[in-house]
């Protein structure tokens, strides 16, 4: 088996979300992003301030804030309509895994056409989908780095996965300030999600010495800093280290995959949310 390590995502760890997004827009040549998020995150002061800073330099931002947990295929289709209506040239996904999943789905469909449900077939070709800037507000899913997205089929309630190396984010922007007010229970749930990514990948038959080394670091960071982030949500150093661990684990998902835990979770998650 060929051992490989893919890392096409440009990762930026920043103390100023607005300035970093402006820099990315200007560097990459984008000017009409669609911001994909949920209604709560879209109203967060840090997010509003970042959007304002973009608009001040002439970036025309439209907002699609209809994302809900366990997003439906129909939400992706609505997002594609919003993208086309704005004549957007890029996507800024801000939120947890659901926002990232919807944004990646929009990016796949707006480039490749059809509906997102078609791409659950691994034989369906997917052309490269540039232009997605991912900004996580939780430290757990690793979706800012992942090649996967999960959507729920409205008619059956089934959770369906799309695996698409050509649709990973172009940029991942890590800003710990977005997580300082994340409640303790959500911090725990997300942190354990990241640890499961690392543990499952470490045990995967697709693991390699390189992925093992990165998974070991991710688990080390979570073991040492997740309890601190739970005990004091304002501990910015702990928040940042947990966020980096989540991002590393999400990156490695593309290379070593997961095991039975994730397959079980797709079934239980669809039933119990």
C-alpha cells in the first residue's frame, strides 16, 4: 500500500479574524463571498465585526444562515440557490460541523451541478472545488480540514456521507476567540469527538507511521488541555491548543480514516440527533 500524506488546505491561526479574512480575500482574489452559518453564529459580535471589516474594504458579503444540526440535503440545495442569486465567487463557512458540511455541499454542487445526494455515490466524479474558507467555532469535528460531509436525507432520515478530496477547504482559519463562550458541555462533547477521530485513526488499518505521530500529538494536546478549557472557558491558551488538536485530527481523517465508531454514530445520530 502506498503511504501518503495530503495537505492541500492552507491553515491560518490568527488573533484577528476580520483582518485575516480580508487578507485571504485579497490574496486569493475573491470579492463576493457567501457566508454560510446558522442564525446564532451569524449574530455573534466577532462574526458581525469580521463581516463589517470585509464590507469596509469593498468585499460584498451575502449571508446564508439557515443551517441546522444534522443538516438536510434540501438545505444544501437552498444554499446553492443563495450562492447563485448573489453571483458569489467563494464561500466563508463559519460554525460547527453542520455549517462546514453544508458549505462543502454547496461548493460541490455549484461547481459540478446536480444535487448533493448524487455525490453519495463514490463512483460519481467530483471536479476540484476551490473557494471555501472554513472558520470553525467548535473544536471537535475537524470539518475545516476534512474531505467528508454528512447530510440527512429528508424523506428517510438517513445520514449519508460524501467523501471528496477535491472539495476540501482552500483555507482553514483558526481563531480561539470564537470559542471562549462555548458552554462546558459542548466543549466536552466536541473535545471527545476530536479525541475519537484521533483514536479511531490511530487504530485504523489505513494508519501509517506518519499519521500515528500526528494522532499521538492530537491526543496529547486533548489530554492536557481539554480539562483546562472545560474548567475555564476563558483560558485562551487551552482553547487554542484544543482547537489545533481538533484540526490535526480532522486533517488525518483524510489519510487514515475512521473505524466502526463512526459507522455506528451515523446510525445512532440519525435516530437520536
